[in-house]
């Protein structure tokens, strides 16, 4: 999951000015940018940016991996720029890849996992809970 | 209010919705169950699972947004908010980012005691998201580990974000009180802070008056407030702290060192303390959740839900004032007790024909019993119709209040009607002649009291009323009092 999120982070940041505040910004998400510079040889993403997103994704990358990721993510972003060549005049942005909406379930409780099953794969646990290194402070 | 600054407060409120099951899976949302007994592969983030939206949760959310006068989006979608924390098993929270289901509303607040001016607090947005699990760290036991309980993970949460329209800690409390009452009436949430079904964060800063105009201080997000009183106190403390910090440092919002920070309220010490600075919103790397399809809402559905809201607190207060002649304070007290109690009151007022009398009895007698016995109005042993009968008798002057209270007590313990209860208690009206004879007797037998009253100590006549009640419990103390004073006057 971390890598997918990282890729979107890069796409969202590339070519866009920093925004402040956390309010809703229509169209700010997943909008392939068509205004960023596309110069031959110039990377679409810097090493610092890759380092930052790898930290957010909790991926510990070696020097060599960082270099490789910068190259590869840059090429992915360049490839995504192909989308910019499509004429999207008058085309509504999509919110989802399939044309389905309003899938609901009834508000009914059904049996889930027994605790033993839920905790079965936990690396560390006690009788009731998952155990993790001490959590102090807020998310 | 002579401080040289204005306070700006915006609140972010999370409430759990009153659904049976979680937002995207069928696990129970019941509070207080043993840890990790209400989970399934969906809410503990197993690969290959698929979340499906709970229809009831979406409808409750729509009702709340409509009651908060929000614009309902005809098209809304789900986004992933990515961050790592041990109580968030998927590594992301399903939330709503750029297309929340509702926005641009307001909640009017007022105060029947006149402490704050009536005003509207703007609502920026209301969106739906899933709750995280709970992490527990027992510092006393000195444990090296934190324990994670995922029962709560996936419980539906409504996030309500106000505009920074709130100008005082008192207004913040009024906003929260009204919001809680509204959501209670709608049966959207029980808003129980102890059980965590209502949580509040506040953004606060000051506009300080200076010769060069109003200058904003850096915004502080205050967390960890566990009651409405705590919110009020934390904000009052924080406003004062920011003013002192401004005087000492002159740091302004946006200037050097003027970025937004987070502070936690320390209830024991009654102070806010700095917490580590929050990640920027873009660090959450929001993107649309491919596992969930969008939701569309039609005008027809909105109209139907709007009709199902019922009479809301603000309308009810007005109706009680208009139809039953109550003042703002009394109608507020009754409405604050919830819809069922107001329904009881209205029945009672209609039966006895006196809105004020009914209000006094509900506030003084019915509510006292409910509090003492920890019961709800539905469990109150005397129906509005029967209590109304008793109050009709009181209204005719056939029964004085303290005696009527005894009758009510008898009705509660025996289930009798007012008339039956009075007959069993031997209550009958004392005739004028009988009453006068009794008073004459008392005045003649108590020359000391008569002297005191004549000497200007009118209060002394109270002892005569006490004696009269002992001789005949059916006498009306007010009539005895009046009659005795008249007799003494003539002596």
C-alpha cells in the first residue's frame, strides 16, 4: 500500500504549489498535472522527494535503492504525462474506474472472527490484545 | 470583555453513529465488550477483503447534515487517508477528502440565561469516516508494550467541522451543547463523551488589537478535552496563554515561529501542554479508495429524509413558548431533557390546561424522581393523563401544592388515579366555617405568637400554620396563614 500512496503523493505534489490548510480542494486529488515542465533529461522527481515519501510510507531505502527509486518513479511520472496528450475537453473527471454507484449493505450484525482467530497472526500478543512497542503520543 | 483581543475558535467534532454494525463491515459497534471480540477480516485490514457501505450509517449522516442546514452533495466518494499508527490496521483510514457528502451549513446557538448573544455558527463540512481502534498503555505497570484493541476500528464516525465563528469559550460550550441535543433528537448519536462517542478538538487563536491593526497569533489545535466543561476551561486557559505569549514574544501567525502547533489539555493540572507538531495535510497522501464505489443522492431522497427529521430542539423551544406561554429558560430546560420528556410535558399541559403549572411540576417533581431513581420518562409510573388530572384539581384550588405532592407520591407507589389516591388518603376540602373555627382556636391558644405578629414579626404566624396542619392535614396553609393574620389584625 505504501508505494501506491507514495506514487499519488508524488503526482499530487509535482508541479503544484504548496497548499496550506486542510479544507476541501475540489479536483486536487488524482488530477494528472498537465502544467509541469516536461524537459528531456530533467527528472520529474527529486531524490529528496523520494526520501520524504519513503519515510511517510515507512520504507527504509538504502542509498542505492533511493537512487533507483528516483529514476523509476521519474520514469513512471513521465509515462503518466502521456495522459496529458489526450484531449479531455468537456470530459468529466472520473471518481472511480467502474461505472457503478450506491452499493450498500443493511445495518445488520453478523458474526466476525473469534478472538483467537483475530489474534492468530499477531507477532506479539497477550490473551486479549495485539502487543506493539509502546505507543506514546498521538497519530 | 475588556481584553485587548478577540478570540477565534473553530471546533472539529467527531461523533459515533447509532448503528448496530460498523461502517464497512457487519461487526457489532457495541461499546465495552471484551477486547478484540468484534472484528472481522475487513476491519482488521486483511488483504483481499472488500468494504461495503452501511446504508443506515449513510442515512444517519444525511439526517445530521440536513439538520445542520448543510448543502447535500448529489455525488460523493471515499478516500484513503494514509498514516501509520498501531490502532489503524490497514495503514489508512477510509474517509472523505475533496467530495464530502455535505458542506456549508450552520447551527444557531443561544443562551436562555442571556450569557451569550444568539448567533449562527457556520459549518464548513460534515463527512463520514471510519473510527480507529484503541491503544492502551499502562504506564503505572511500567509495561514496555502497548495493547491494541480493534473492536472500535471501523465504527462509523461523523466529522463536523465548524467555521472559526466562535468568539468565546462560552460560545464553544453552547455550540457543543446544542449539537449534542440536536444529534440526540435525531437519534443519530448518543454523544456520550465518557464512552468516546463524542470527541472534540478545537482550533484557537487571537486577534490582538495593536496600533497597526488587529494581529493574529499562531493557531493552536487543542486536544484531549474530555467534557464540555473541560473544553470551556481549556479554551479560556489557552486564550490567556496565547495573549501572554504574544506579549512576551510578539510572534504572529505566519511569521517566524508562527506555524500551527498542537497542545493537549491536562485536566489534572488545568493547563495545555505542547504536543508534537501535526503532519501537513498533504502528508496523508489522500487518494480515492478503489474498493468503494461513489454514492449518489437524489432530490427525492433528500426531501424524504428532511420530512423524517421531526420537530427539532430550536422549533420545539419556540412552540413551547408560543403555545404554552413558557419563558425561554423553562422551555430550554424542558427541551434539553429530550424529545420523550417534551412529549410528556405537552400531554400534561394539554390535560391540565395550564402550561406553566405543568412546567413547574415536570421540572420540580417529575425530573426529581427521574434523577433519584435513575429512570427515563418512559418508566415514570404516573401517566401524563393521570398527573394532568391531579393538576386540574390543584388548579381549581381544591388541593394545595405540598398536599398534592403527597398525593403524587401515593399515586406513584399505588398506581391509583388522583381521585382514588385522595380518597384513600382521606383528603377532602375543608369548609370555610370549619377553617375559621380552627384559626380562631389557634389564635386564642397562642397569645405569644399574636404579640409577636402585632409587634411586626409576621413570620411568627408560620407556627400557627404548622399547628393547623397537624390538627387537620387537609387545610390549605395559605388560607390558614391569611385568615390567622386577619383575625390577629382585628384583635
